[in-house]
């Protein structure tokens, strides 16, 4: 009955984007006719917020990337979507991460449905909507023996005068998911990245609620330290969000033994999970954590957000 109620709770319109309040959440019903948007990443570019997210495969399409925009953080409009077009992108693309550098949007994302062959790709845009693919794609796949060779859930950060590319991968048995990192002193294309975690994962599941998976790293720099929000456990296990801190971008320590953001109670919109976080800094200096959730074991997916504040101990906390 709960699933039936939720399926009737959102506005059924011809518009692809659905926005609900209390709590705020947004989704895209253009592919499946029901809300389905995952893996959020938001940036500010040319006077508006752009939110990128994963769209499911359907009717001959592989997974794709949706784009919505807002000038007031209240009203949102679908601006476009990206589909796989390069051989390197395989059957689909997903899990976008965007950053602005020298007036250009750089979009990093993963190929999809290649299993162990999934890898990180790169594209650039002058308007944040139409992208030109990097001809060197894929730009990164891990080669360390502790990894199966897969790279997904990318995030790129500039820290201490170099670029860090964080990614999720799996062990050679394809059972356990954990995080690695590569570094670059300048460019983003293939050949620029050097693996910096050759000895092993920088963060792997160890706590009960992390189960067999740590993925979806996203970064916030505070006082020359990096805080990493990450997803613990596979989707709907339930997936929840933890946090770790680093002084050098390579060595990480959890800030708590419990999740920073858990899934909601029975009957709430996110009872199945609160996962795949994405940090966003608004033009007014506020920090937000976007994340995905649902209450029907993944039949629908919504994107929501919470504001990040700093506690008296200098640690991030989440508020509504």
C-alpha cells in the first residue's frame, strides 16, 4: 500500500521534472513515466544552478545524464540530456561530476554496463548544456592489482596544487566496492593521471553499516583539510552516508563510527536509502549536500538536499 500511495503522491503532468516540498526533492519522469533521477552533482554557472544526474536506460537508450537548471533555487527546468556517443562510453553514461575551470564546465562521468570495463570519461562545455567529448576518452581506469580495473562515481578536486581524481572500484572478485585516487599536476585527459593508491584502497568498508560497499565520494575543503562524504552499502541495503577527513587527500580517517545521514524511518520518502551524495557551494557561500533516496527499493528515485553547517568541533553536520 505504501508504494501505491507514493506512486500517486507526485503531480502527474507532461513536464519531465517533478518537484516536491517538505522535504524538498526533485526527479525526472521523462524516461520511465515515473520519477527516476540518481547520482546528483550541482554547480553554479553563468548565474544559475545546474544540477546533473543519472537517467535510466529505456526503449533503446542506455543510461544517460539529465540536466536541470534554476535561477532562484526554487523553480527548476529541464535543460537537456546527454547520451553515449563515443565507443569509450559503451552502452551508456552515468554518475556525472561537474566543475568550472576558466569559464568552462568540465564534466566527468562513467561509462555504464561495461562491468569491470567501466571507466571514467571527460567532456567540456561553454554553456553547461552542450558538451564536446574528450578525444582521449576514457581518461582513467585503474591498473593496480587490488582493483578489478573498473572506475565509477568520479569526483575531481584541486587540493594542495594538484588535481585529485577519486573513484570507486571493486576487488578482483567483483564483490567488495571501495575507493581509490589518482593525481595530476595539470591536465584532465588520458595520460595526465597517475595512480596514487597503488598499495591499496584509500577507504574500504569496515563498519557494519558500510557492509560490502563504499562509493560515491564527494569533497568539501575546510581550513586546508578535505572532508569526504561517501555512500556506505550498496543501493537500498539501505545505503547511507558517512564522512571522513584528510590532511593530504591520500590518507583518510572517519569522523564518526555512525552514518552522518541515515535512511529515513518506515513510511518516509527515503526509507529505502539516503545515498550517493554530492557537495554544492551556492553563490551566497552556503554549502549543501545533495543526495538520492526512495522508499520502494529503487522503483523510483528522488534527489534531495540538506544544508551543511560546521559544529563547534570543526566538523560538518547536516541540517534541514
